């Protein structure tokens, strides 16, 4: 399962490394089994890619679109690029139910299913708890994770 996570600095795509364990875990036990501490979070959640917003105007446009349940150009491009290799059995967790419909409309041929429920909400809560550690530990494409983490810190996100 992939998770789309938006911060004021940009979009992040995370991946749960053990889908089988995730499916077997009840919602009530998710935090303890996956996010009890930073080392557990880093064991089960990988940063696939961080895509910073081009500028403040891009961030505001993306946030406004998200609130309206619409997909900005930057989000559409990000999802198409990052999920083009996903298999049909893969899923994408989205925090906002309105955005699920927007993504389905904007990218009808996205090769994964959408998930937005109480279990995915627990996953997002865990990511928020350990965002600093997760952003410092993994892929970031051209920029790498270090600059992504630095940009979040500079904006006062998660610190």
C-alpha cells in the first residue's frame, strides 16, 4: 500500500513494506505494531518520493484544490509519475475522501485502488507522529531525502 501525504512543503509518497502484516492487523493495534516508536515506523514505512512545491503559489494552489476535492496539476503529475509502475493489486491511501473522487476523475487509469477509511486514518496518524524520522530516512528522487527533511524543518513542519 502506498500513502499520499501532503505537507506545506510538498507531496510525499510512502509505502508500507509489509502489506501482509498490515492486512492482518486490526485498526486498534496499528499504532502499537507499526508506530510505537520511530524505529518501528522506519521498519514498516518507507519514503518512496518527496516532491517539493515549486513555490508558495504552487503550495497554495495545491492546498486550495485539495480542500475542494480537486486534483492540481502538480498532484496529477506526481501521482502519474510515481505510481506508473504500481501493480493492479496495489492500493493508494488518501486522507481526504473528497480527494479520492477527484483523483478517480482526474486520473481514471491509475493502476491502483483508492483507500480512505478508519484504518488508513490510523496510518496517517502514525506517519504524522514520526514524520521527521521518516523524511530523513528515504528516497527523494533528484533532491534526496536530506533536502526534503531540511525544507520541512525550514518551514516549521514536524519539528
